[in-house]
């Protein structure tokens, strides 16, 4: 089966044809490193890690570029005081590059914890200012951009007048957008409110600034990605990814910049990962509806009843297709943990199975492999792939109970295929002897004993249990709903 990818630009699944046979150029928008990534951000990066792993497993040589957005990040209103870097610099009393370093390190640590592979190239926006200035100059020369009061804007109306179709990705009717917003807001420097900044003049408050032909300033966010993607992957490349929320305006603007600069559609396949929700609402820092990865893993939160190993979180994420919304919940995590334990048990059992060459097996290994690969080729359908893996798990338990048999060749094939899917493609990791669950059960026993001691007013013993656990880095927390624990 040929690989099919859902292309947001076409609005349908398409057979994947790379520009250069056997090779894939893939760009994914990276984080804005002004604060810690939340679990929602992790989901998007994890979705593309799975896609990267799948492409590699399917035999493609992938150049995977994921940037770090570390230059001033423009806000929608363009007010420099709302710049997220400027705000955080003031709040933490740090140099902007200290903020960048702090949260880049945190980002890498978090992704490492969830076993994400590093990209082939991880360029930073601040390392590509020259390229961004050059692109801006080119856009001015070609008549697609204009300077205004030290800033440079992309002229969306001009782009559209030349028949280039602004809105092709987000399917927005730009004529309507113009009609509705033409007279609105004090656009000030812009010809039209839809025009977006390629280069922004730095106000005195803005600390991150560079010299340019238009005075001191900083680059626009959309231009950063065009500069870095085209530098490392060419004017036209295979896949561009990011979260669903980046479709408009970010990716729409990237398309406009690419087409205006190079007279070519910059990307063949646009891929968008769907959102992680919590309490049925999108996870987001600004609304306060978020959880940090380390809070989930340590148990230090009010949402989950216990800590979860990062590989369980990874497994839970992959049980939803990357284009579906996933609502994280305690029940979903518990169910994932159960499934994971059974999957790992099956892999272990496989090592102790004795093959029997003389008997026919009821499990058709080749059919099973075809179905599993079909799932992967069908727009990276991880939940269907996982469902097939559990068919194999069922068969392995039947082998253990001697209700089934397997030949020597098939046993080796099943072992290596299962290993490849579980560890290389899904990127799961074995948890040492399932310590997590054992530890949880042991702690529940200790909590129960402490409660009994307290009830019978044996406070010496109850305090001893609490203090000794604390000395081991396990903090008990008494709340309204009983006692929980945090691993420090
Ligand atoms: P940012 O650093 O804000 O640019 O976000 C980094 C990535 O996380 C982007 O690709 C966003 O689309 C993605 N993202 C933000 N919120 C969520 C969420 N709740 N679920 C999944 N991805 C998200
Ligand atoms: Zn981007």
C-alpha cells in the first residue's frame, strides 16, 4: 500500500509523492521559548515525532527541521508591551537570552522525557536574522511589501490582486475579510488590517533588536519560519507541520511569503495536529486550563489520582489519531496504563515461547503485518495500528496457554515486527519491572496503615510513616478527598 497523507491544503488524503524519491524534507514549527511547554504543546511535538519515526521506518531518508522561536514574538495587536518575551524578561528580571536558554533547556528535557527523537536540524530565529532581512528586501523589490515608519509589512491586497489567493489554506474568503474590516481599528502604519509585519521597528522598551536597512527592529514571526524552512529544505519542500491553531494566520502567511518570494507553492503537504483538551477545553496557558508535563509525571497536581510514567502518557496520546481532538483524563490514563502493561507482558512472553514447526497456526502473521502497515500508511493511523498490535497480544497469550502454536520463522518475524512497531515507531519504552505500578500499590498500603494509626490516635507511628517516606523523597499530602503522594 502507498502512503497516504491528509493534506490540509487539498482538504483530503493524498498519495504521498516526495519531491526527491526516497527522501523527505519536513519542517515543523517549534516552540516559542518564553515559558515552560505544557502538555498540549507536547502532544503536537509528539504527533510529529511519531510521523518522523513512521516515515523513517517506511524507508524514507528524512531531513526533519524544527525551529526554536527565540526572537521577539509579535502579538496580534502588535503592541510591543504585549510581546511575550518582553513580558517574561520583566517578570523574571532576566536577560532575553537567559529566558531563551532557560526554556530551550526545559523544552529539550521535556521532549527527552517522552522519548522524542531530536530533529536533524534545530535552527533558531535569532541565528537567521540576515536571511530574514534578505527575504524582506526581496519582497519589497518584488512589490509585495512596503516600509512604514521603520516597520515593513506584507501587502496582502497586492498579493491577492496578482491572483495569488491569500486564504487558500484556511479557506478564508479574503474579499469578505477586506470588506468587513477595511474601516476598522487605527491601522496606523498598515495599508490594510490584514497586512502582516515582516519586520517590526523596535520601541525603546524592546530589548531584542537588530540593525536593518529600516532601522533597529526585529523580525515578524511568520517570516522566521519561511527563512529557516527554505534555507534548509529549499524553496519547495515536502511536508510542513504544526498545531491546528497555526493554520491561520501563521501558515497562511508562510504560504504567501513563499509564493511571493519564489513564485512557487512552498509546501506540497500541509499537516496539522489536533489539540489536547482538558475538562473538554483546549489546553492553554492563557486560560489557566493546563498541566505541565512534570506535574503529571510527579503526581503534583489536583487532576490525576496518581503519577504516570511518561511512556504511559505517550501511549495514551498515540491511542488517538493525530488529527483527532484528545481529551486527557484520569480514566484515559488508567486505561492506557493497563493496556501498556499487557503489551509489555506479551513482548516478554514472546521470549519464552518454544516454536513448533509441525503445526499450522491459527494466526496469519502475513495478513496481520499487512493490516498493521496499512494502518501506518493510512495517514499514520496510530489507534488502528495499536488495535492490530493487540490482536498479536491476544495471540501471544494464547501461545502462552498452549492454545496456539507458531513456527520458528514466524516467531522471529513476529518478535522483530512487534519490537519495531512498539519501540521504533510508537517510541514506547519498557518500564523497569513495572516499578511504577508496584510502587503505587505499596504506597497505597502505607497510606492505609497511616490512616489506621491516626484513627487509633497512634500519632507516633503515623508521623513516622510520613517522615520516613519524606526522607525517601515521597511526600504525603492530606486533602479533602484523602491522602495522595508526590514523588520529589
Ligand atoms: P507555541 O509555543 O505557542 O507556538 O506552541 C507550540 C506548539 O504547540 C504549536 O504547534 C501549537 O499549535 C501547539 N499547541 C498549543 N496548544 C496546544 C494544545 N492544547 N494541544 C496541542 N497542541 C497545542
Ligand atoms: Zn512556524
